[in-house]
C-alpha cells in the first residue's frame, strides 16, 4: 500500500495562513472525496475558509496554482486524478502536472500540497480518495503537507529555523 510509512502528524494552528485549493473536475466521485479530505484537514488545522477554485482537468492545475501563488497565498493544495488509458495521454498529463506544480512551488517559494492521484484504474483512485470505503485520504494528506510546509516557510523567513 502506498500509504505505508506516512509520518504521524498532529494538526497545528494555521488560522493565520491564506490557503487555496485548486481542484480538477474530472472523475466527480474521486474529486468529491479529495475535496472533502482537504476541507477536513483545513478545519483540523483551524483554517476557516480556504479559497476553492475548480479547473477543467489536472493539466490546468499548474497555471491556476501559479496565479494563486502570485496573489500571495501561503499554501496551495492541488487536487486531481489521472487514470491510465490506452494511449500515452496519461504520461503527458502526469508529467506536465507534476513538473508544473513543482515549478510553481519552487519559483514562488510557496507551500504546495500535491494531491494528484496517478492511478492505473478507477478502483485505485477510489481507494485513495478519502471516501468511506477508501484505505487512504490523499486530499487530507496533501492539505496537511501544504499547511505544515507553509508554517516551516514562515519560520524560515522569520529566522526561527
């Protein structure tokens, strides 16, 4: 299982952070689970109203994440799902999204939670979507990672780390 070895993290108070969630629209059930997981993480970390933006698909996540980073958001959670088909399209979209989101995080020095599922089957995606029947909650994990990283970046900027 891909979740093996995940760090145990206790939510901390992140109410002062500006948080945005950018989410793809393909695969409604999976995306609903990912969005719900990200929202639960934000509540657990005391982020009251993350700004949620929807985009058509996973390929569009980086450009909107870059725009949000440019608007001064402290943490951005990118959520999407790409399921392998019979063509190389899967590889192109996964590579573009991963490279683009990495570039946003580095270029803007902004915490970015990577909640993009890259799965061979719909069943694998559903198992990671944070639904009642899922074994993993990647939306929650991505938001938690973004919030924790945003706090670390703030501490670095203030000279505390």
